[in-house]
């Protein structure tokens, strides 16, 4: 008899590049001994230039599915906890779903930063519990923080690396599995650590143009060229200047009507 859900398989993946404390310490202005004394960390992994968050997530997912003995086609849910997605959209979970062949699974991302995996685990457990009692969920925590951290900031550079971990949730016997949880957030402390690059709040508000359009360089920039002729005519003043900039630079940008 099965009346609950729990972890039935685990998997993980780390990039090949091992970065010792000495490398990080030199750039952050500290010593190897200082890092070990403060954190206990002796090395971390950094993703290669050709590796994205989805690449790490797929490797961890495949390992977890193999460990559970569950084929991807039996997955009902895929929840990817990440604060370093491949793109602002689509969700990194969509890329994972496609690459592992989980066509029947609903897939989405969840961003709760350091607590992301715990939030994703709770979310997936509740989704399974609300269903018919059958099926499996794949929960992944994956990040590529090496592309966000300031290598000269000793407060963060010594802590973060890149990697992915995954679990498969499925039916378990009574008394096993996830038996309870409590999640809480202290939103008042939101300023303690943040990554502002790519944020709508910091970029879009500053770049108002005379046409009432706003241009942001951090999102995919083909909305102008791929839009319908009707939309292009309506926003010609905004998109015309945007397309001109796109032709002069390989940097992606996005236009949005705000007036």
C-alpha cells in the first residue's frame, strides 16, 4: 500500500573545472587559509563556457531517473529551482523536459535562490498529493553562479560554484517519504544580497525613449523582426530604432510598449 510521496532516486552533476582556493583567494584578496577557516571550503566547480544551467540540470536529471529506475515518460511534473536560468524565457525546465524526453510532464521553473530546492521539493510533493496518487515528479536544483559573482568580492566569490542536483519523487510506503514541512520568508531583508543585472526594475525604468518605448538589452531581442506586420506598423517608431541598434551590435535587446 502506498499513501505518500518521497524520494525514490537521486542524481547530481558537477562541471569538470575544479577551482582551488588559491585561484579564488588571489583575486579576492584573501588567503587559502582564510577561506578554509571561514567556510571550510577547499575548492569549487565552474562550468565551461559552453555549459549552461540546463546542461547541468539534464545530467543530474538523467542520473536521478537511472537511480530510481523510472523512465522519463512516466514523469508528471518537472520543477527546476534556479536563479541562473538559461534565458529569462522560456523556463529552463522546458529545455530539460525536451532533452530527457518527458513529453507528458508539465515543467516550470521556481526561483527561491538558496532555498530553491526546498521550495521546489515542497511544491512537487503537494502537486503529486493533489493528483490521483500515481505518477512521478522530478525536482532539480541547478545554478551557474560563476557568471554572476564578482571575483574580487570575498564575501561571495569564495562561497559559490556551479552544479546541479536532482531527485525523483514517487509513491512510497506508509511512514516513509515527506511527512511534513514549514516554509517561511523574511522579505524585509531583501536588500542583503541581490543581483540587479537584467532586472526590469533597474533597466526598464531608466531607459524611457521619446516614443514611449523602452529598450532593455538583457532579454532576447528578436521581437521586432519576428513580430507581425501589423504590430511592426503600430510600433514603428520604437522598433525602427531598436532594429537599427541590433544591426550594429550583437547584444540582444528587447522592446516593450509602456505608454
